[in-house]
C-alpha cells in the first residue's frame, strides 16, 4: 500500500530533517559563546539548582530529565524533534511548500530553533510552556474567555517562578486591549505607543518603590561589565542613562525599536548572523503589525489572533525594556515561537475554529 504525503507535510518534514542535522552539528561548529548559558545549566558550578528563577529551575529540569548527562549533540537529537512535533501538532499550512515571504520567515525560524534552542536552554522550557496557549486557542471546547483566563494564569505563574517579566505581559496586553477601543486615527500605532507608556509606568512605579528602573536594573546592569569585550558587539546601550524618569522612557523606546525594528543594527555588516536576524525581524514585525491592524478592525472574526497578537506585542515591548543584546533577542523570540507561528498562519487555523 502506497502512503501519500501531502506536499506541505513533506516540505515540513524535509526542512525539519535538514535542520536536525544542523542542530546535531552545532556543537562542533558554533563558537563557544553560543554555549555560555548551556554550560551554566549543565555544569552548575555555582550550585544554583532550585525551584525559583530561570537558571535554578532550568538546571533542575535538565537534572531530573537526565538530559544534563548526555553529550550536547545527543541533547539536540532529543530536543529538536520535540520542538518540531509541537509545530506539527499546531498544524502545517496548506501552502507551506511554496516560496513566499511568510514561509521563508518560518524556514529561517526553524533554522534558529536548530541553532539556538536545541542545546540546553531556558528557551526550550519557555517554548514548551507557551505552546498550550496556542492549543487552547485551537480547541473548540475552550471559549475565548476561558482561554484568556487560563493563559493569564499561566503567564503570571511563569513570571512568579521563572521569568518575572512574563507576569507583566497580561498587564501590558490588557492595557493595550482597553486602549484599542478608543477611536484613534491610527489605532494600531497608537495602541502600541500606549503599550510602551504602560511599560514605562510599571517601571516608574518600580523605581519609586525600589529606587531603580527596570532597564537600569536589568539591561544596563548586565551590559555594564560587558562593554568592550569581544562578545559584546551587539549589546543594547541606551543613548541616555536610565537613572531618571526621562532617561528611562528614552531607554524603553530606544530598546523597543532596537529589538523589534533594528535598522540601527545594520552597522554590524561584518556579522552575517546579526544581519540575517535584522532582516528576519523587520519582515516579521511588519507582517505581525499588518495582521494586528486587521484584527483591530475585525475583532470578532479574528478574536483569537487578536488575543495572541496582544501577548506577542506585549512581549516585544517588554523585550525593549529588559533585553541586553540582539543575540539574546533572537533566542527569546524563538522561545515564544509557537505564538508567532499561530499568528502568522491564523487564517489557516481559523477554519478549524468555525
């Protein structure tokens, strides 16, 4: 009996297999800086293992699963197929084999998955953690209200025990959702602008209580000791020191544009991997922005995609606050890739919800 595989599924499998080889070979060809976090996770020289915090919990995960005892190439052979299986279960669009901008973005993202999170990684856990949000959106048994409630709880819990800024996503997303009902001339851009203002107000509140602002205690603190080092060619440094309220608002807007519309990163012309990311990010941001505008105009028709896009853009805004460099920006975006994948191909998935 002959087994027929649709073109879209065949294309997905071929791309996945090709990148599985890349994931396996990464340990042998990538420079050491790609494995700094992995070394911390696997060797745990500072004995950070624990139940709270991204490093302690990730170290615990790799110890409990036994993955820490495997060679890195073998870990890639375990993790990468799991990550691809998640995408496969979300669904493969009908025209996945055709060459177009949207599909090319996905092909490149799968390559980034192979390079950045097939090794021991915090983003591997993030990717698996956010995936249920997509599956709830695709499940007819979950109403939008139930999906939103459970998703908010998931993000708050993740923020409480793993990555604190994830707990801020529902606040920024909720604020943008309410603002989007106001009849502005350019609703899409205005909604994002006020999302940035909400992030600033959160940072201002934290600064009043703790004496330092978000970007000052995260991005600037991390980068202070890295300035001038060989591995700091893509760090993000605000043009204004964020130790005042006006410095912080400049730092937040500067960080947002640097991470999400990184035209200033074109100066890294001698770093091909950065240039590829910049092109990928610019195209991704533009397509998501167009879809966001469409969702705001037709809320009922695209209600689940609007919900996912509010999470994505809230994440993008908070990246602009906390992200130390363009390299980590790639990894962190790939960490929420199931959400991005669902948003890009929502028209295909919407048919399943009707």
